[in-house]
C-alpha cells in the first residue's frame, strides 16, 4: 500500500544518507554485507559504513572495472557485495566486467549507481549517464531499479539485498522531491498507479515522477484526465500494468531522466507494440550528450519539464 504526500517538495534528507543508514542497519544483522567504492566514498557517503565496519568496506581507488571483478569474487564466496560509483562509471567503464564476471555467472552483486542522467548536473556531459539503462537492459539477469525518493529507497533496500542476482540501482545522491509518505510499501517488479485518469497514461520513473504529477495537475485545468504510473522497476517491466493502461486510456506518454533511446520509453513501446498498440510519445533527452548546469536548467534545456510532458500529452491525444 502506498500513500502520497499532500505537498510535493524537496526532501530535507539526502538520498545517500537514508541509503547508507539503512544499509548500516541491515549490516548489523548480516555480516555478509560488504561495501565497495571506487574513490567516491565521501560523495556516496559510504565512508560512514567504513567507519562502522572497517573490515567490511573497501575503497578500491579509481578502478571501477576491478571493483566489479572483486564484487563478483566476493559474491562467489557467499558475500553480498554492494558496489558504488557514479552511474556513468558503473556502466561505461565497467560494462564487460558486469556482463562477464557478474551477470553471466548469475552472481549476487548490488550495483549502486549514483548521479543518473541530468542529476550529474555540474559534473557535466562526461559524467552524465543518459544511456546506462540501455546498457543494463541488454544484459540478461540484471534487474534495474530507480527509487523515486527516500521513502522508496528505505523501503526497497532490504528486498534489494535479499533478492538474489545482479541488481542495478540507479539513484540520485542528493535531495529529491518527496512523493511517498512514510510507511508506504513497494514490491520489486510492480508499477504503482499514483493518480487515476481516463484520457492518457503518463508512465514515469526517477526524478520525472514529480514532473509527471505536476503535468497531470496542469492538464486537469484544461479538462484532460491523466493517469500517472510510476515504473520504478525498469527491468523486469510490469508488462501487465502497461498493457492495462494502454487498453483503458488509449494513449501513453513516458517520462524518463535518460536518452529516449533504449530506456523506459523504449521498454514501454515494446510492450504496447506487442500487446495493445496505442499512440505514444516519449519525454527524455533526445539523443544528445549531457551538459553542465543545474538540474532545473537541464530539465528546461532537454525539454523535460512538467509543461513539456503536458505538451506531449496534447500531441498524443491528437492522434487517438
């Protein structure tokens, strides 16, 4: 069961702090939990785990590929390794090790990939992963999860820890917009209908969930009823829910903090093309490299605001 906050606003608590606090709690009861970090222990707050459990935390240096290999080895001995680095390095720099050493061997590694998409902000285009979901979607056995806020991060971490297999967690390090009330419950693989509507479904993930809800508010003022669905498990996708939304609302708009190619929009398009074809639009980065700027600036730069989603809804409705 989920409950939405009455007023959406920035969370005073950073995502990385909630994450590491929860991981430290889990580690009290489970000595198999191991933390690995590739020279970003302060950025990811994993230094706090090292302070608590110095014999179970390792900074491997700027060696992301090596980190994935070490994690694979630890998993083979029964440990539950959590790797940490920016999402661009978890994928581009270490993809072969993720593919061969971890996924091909069906090992139990949890890859915590921070600063996804435009949340890399002032680190700029070199550090701005707009293609990481595409990389990971193509690797069999990998589960892809994108927690929306601190409540979801806290609620999912135990399931992430004890769901066997490689799991890629795409997550902002800093403050996010609060969507859920404390006590909400989440299930890996199951999408969430956050708002009902009959004219169109907006399927969103990550930081775009708040934009999607704002877009639904804008559309309501114009008499358009928009359903909003949060797909926080991008793989495996909740195909049943996507098909149901396509059948009931007759149009789909996706919203993601990623290149529109090979991300959530592509995954949703595959499902509706195979099951219930309806008009569709995708909101996200239109096959461009990232740039330097604040997250708010970059949302406008790449046409990822609530108004952009609302405009996409109007376009897709014209094709129903």
